[in-house]
């Protein structure tokens, strides 16, 4: 699954016939000074280039579209003042989908569609398919103009085509100009008799102008905010067996954690999200109550080891779905499912997705190990009590026994062990030696987690708990800071850091 960009130089044959040497120099300079740097800047890979065209592969549709728009904008600037017959212009088409990859090239229907789009585009334009448009709809920097359905050569069925441009500036500026014009007219009237009345009118008009100006700035700042706020609502379980509900809760929690790895993203804590479990609430109401911009909703159906997830991302301000998709997976490939969902969100909102590659090592082929970990998570999501903590601990101990390469399972085991230690729960309630043994078990689990993946934020928070138990208070604060640097949305780490400061 990838995004492809195809571009073609308009009137290349004509330019070459007019002045072959000058055209070659202009083309070489454009590729070296503009096109290749833009491709590199947006993380693209130049697959092939001919005399008048190129094929580029991107990891996300957003990167491909941004690259294409910036190339077209720069070419437009360079063409200012140049006669039409001597302008260097390009047509660009972008599509997203599956491709076939070999050592030197990429092929497939997705590439063919992008090539057909490029021929439809006018000079200086960028065309995309509805697949790309659905992924990027709602992005504040982009505007999509529907160019209708087109039957493309050797492509069936017809394709909905959109022209992409930069979004226009808010129209509040024109309103501000009108208010200022009214103020100037009032000022002219001020020079005539009845000054008291006119002073009042002028004051009101100027106050309105100031308010509208402030709103314009505020709206502009919010529209281009570098941060996105997201809440993962509890996924609905669509399985026939009511006992399978734990699976949907656990996947919800995992997705919340994965989204927290995105740079410049505020993720609402799971405790808040689960207050909406089983309730039908207008997304706009949730957006207002929780001051959140986006909601991730969905459902999970688990049959044996097969998993089907239906997800959609909703703009909480308008209740409009930005995209919706279905993912089919296997219990042993849950990380693939989670990365697919978080990747779509990152692409849609233009967020940098931080991938923890070392997590790939913990993928188990044993569905029972994963199931044990998910059951433990679901128990703790339901409520944290001594009984639930003990049950979760047993599930996690079985999980790491079946699959000892899971950093998450080891980290969660350390967490429940330290919860028993600090709360004097279960065996820690009666026996001081047993309590110290819990601390030693937690240290062992944490060491295993760190050796497998040092980027799990929960591990560093557990490290803070263990250091606090040993009297290393500065070390505990440092550990909480490390946890927050890895996951700025880990609310419990903030609470523990604040609690430790007293």
C-alpha cells in the first residue's frame, strides 16, 4: 500500500524542437534544483524518470500531494513573466493503493490510474482519485474541486477525479476590511455636527472591528495548529459471544497508546473515553465536552483467531467522517492492524507517525499469549481492585511464559506487581517478605522489558515506582520525565511526577 505520483512536462516535444539544448539545460536545472529536493523533503523515492516525466513513490498520500502542490507552486513562480510557448509546466496525478514492487520499478493498477490522471490534468494542475481525497478530506491546508467521473483507458469502473489546491484564506479578512471602511466613514461624519452621537457610533464600530480582527487571528491559529487532539472511543464488540467483549476494550487501549506515539498529538486518556462506552452521543457534544477535535470510532469482530475491524475518523466539530475503512487481520498480526489504523490517521491529519521498529521483535505467533495479555488489559480497564489486579497478574504471567519476547507484556506485569506492592494488596497485605518479593519480581520483569524495547513509556513509569520504593527520589523523577518524553499523553506519569514533588 503506497502513494504514487506521476508527472509529465507539458509540450516537451515542442520545447525540444524549438531549442533542444536550452530545453535540456532547463529540464536538468529544474530536476536538480526543484523536483529532486522536493521529493527528498517529503520522503519520496524517485522510481524512474524519462526525458519528460517521472514516477515517485511515497509512504503517504499527504506527502505525495504536498510535494506535487509545492512543485506546481514553484514552477508557477518561475514562469511569471515567461511567454506561454517557453514556460516549463507539468501535469501531475496522484493515486494511492497496492503496487507490485521489484528491484527497480513498481507496477500495478494504482500506477496505471495515476498515469491516466496525469493526462487529464491541465498544465500546472494536480489531480487525485477519490481514494486520495477520502484520506485527506478535512485537512485544513487542502481544497478539493470535484472534476466529475471519468472513464479512463483500460480502467473499470469510472474514477471520480478531484483537483487539489491550497485552501483559501478565511473570508473574515474581507469582512474586516468592510468594517474598517465603515469606521473611516464614521470618522468623516464625526467632523460634522452632533459629535456625541457619532462618537458613540464610532466607538461601537471600532470595537466590532477589533473583535473581528481578534477572531480572525484566533481562527487562523486554530486552523493551522501544529497539534491535533484525538479520542479513541471504546470499540464495539460485534462478536456473538458476549465474553469476547474484552477483546474490543483491549484493542481500544492499545490504539490509544499507539496514537500517543505520534508527534504533536494530544490523545485523551482512556479513562475519559470509557465513560462513553455503550452510549450514543453526538460527536459534536463529545467535542465540546472534552475539547477534542477528532474521534476514532469503530467495531471489532473476533471469530477464533480472525479479527475484522471497522473504523472511521470523525471531525468532532462538524460530525463529518474524514475516512472509514475495514481491516482484516489475525490475532497474531494485531500490530499490523494497529499500525494500519494509526498510519491512516497520521496520513489524514498530516501528523508525523513515530514508529517503534523494535516492537516488531515482540510479535508472537502464539495467539494464546496475545489473548492472555489482552484479557489482563480488559480486566484493568473495567476497574482496578485487588481481585482484578491479581487476575490480571496471572494472565500476564501466562502471557510472558508463552511468549517471552513481548516488551509490552513484561512492562504491564511489572506495573501490576508494583500496584500490589504500593497498595499492600493480595500477598503484600499479610507478609513483609512477600511484599519485598513482589518488588524483586517487578524489577526482573522491568529488566526484561527494557532489554526487549527501551521505548515503552510504561516501563519508565514502572522504573520510577521501583526507584521510589528504594528511596531514589531523584531517579524516580527522572524516570517519570523519560516516560513523558516517550508518551506526552501518559496522564498517570504527570500525576506521579506531581505527587513525587511534594
